[in-house]
């Protein structure tokens, strides 16, 4: 199987000012493209070639894991956004967030803090277990909660390449701005 990069469902300048057109161009157009190109090169002729990408992430190690997971993570990240996004989650996810974290405001604080306190490059995640219990986790580099048996629901990319053009060293500002473009319909459907 050869992986192809899906077109984003919005224009490159549609997420501004939270994420600029320039950042979408480099982050999705260059960084994510490189992960997918590398994944295709590394997987060819291996036992992983015909597995679902999620299974590759669960089973592979080293460069193949890194590129498979980064390929998946960026699509999950960029397909969480909409120029009409923002507001609060509803439905069962909204209920679970309020029940477990007290309020949506408190959840947002904890999620951003997990992203800000991650040293170096990585990802912050909201996931659920098989009982619907929510987990906020952070992990370095290409980490993905699939490897911990959890189902990802939402992620923020905290690699510098995700925000440096727009926010330089202000990672917290970069993460807080993302709440304005979250497409909660999509994110709720993952719960
Ligand atoms: Mn990234």
C-alpha cells in the first residue's frame, strides 16, 4: 500500500490568525509530506506493508514507527480544525469532559499545561479507554496513545515547527489559540 497525503478541507489561509497560511504551507505541505514520503520508502517490502497504519504504529519501532506515527498524527491534528470552529464540545464528549474535569475551562487549562510542560518536541493528547474514561497525556517526538491501548480524540502538536513562524517561543499562546478553530463535531465523533 502506498500512502497519499489527503487535501485539507479548508484553504491554507482559513485558520488565521490561530495558524497562518505560511505555517499550514510548511507544516502540512512540507513537514507532513516528508513523513508520508519517508513512510512509503521505509515500509516498502516489509512485513508492515499491508497492515492498517494504526497497526504499524502499534508494532513498528525506530524510523518506521517515527514516520508512520508522525504521518498519522498530523492528519489527525489538521483534520481537527475548521475556520468555523471554536466554542465548547457538546454531546457525550462534552458531558464526559465536564464530569471528569469539572468544567470545559478547567479541561482547557490542564490540556494546555500538559503541552507547555512537555520538554522538547512532542504531542499532547486527549484519549479514552474502553470504558469511555478520558486521559490527558503528553509524549515526546512521534508519540501516539495507540501504543498505550488508548483511543485518541484530540491532539495538539507541540513541536516548534508547529508554531515558531507565528508565535516564536510563545508555545502557550500558540496552544491557547487552537481552541478557536477546533471542529468539535469531528472531535466529538471520535469519542
Ligand atoms: Mn508537526
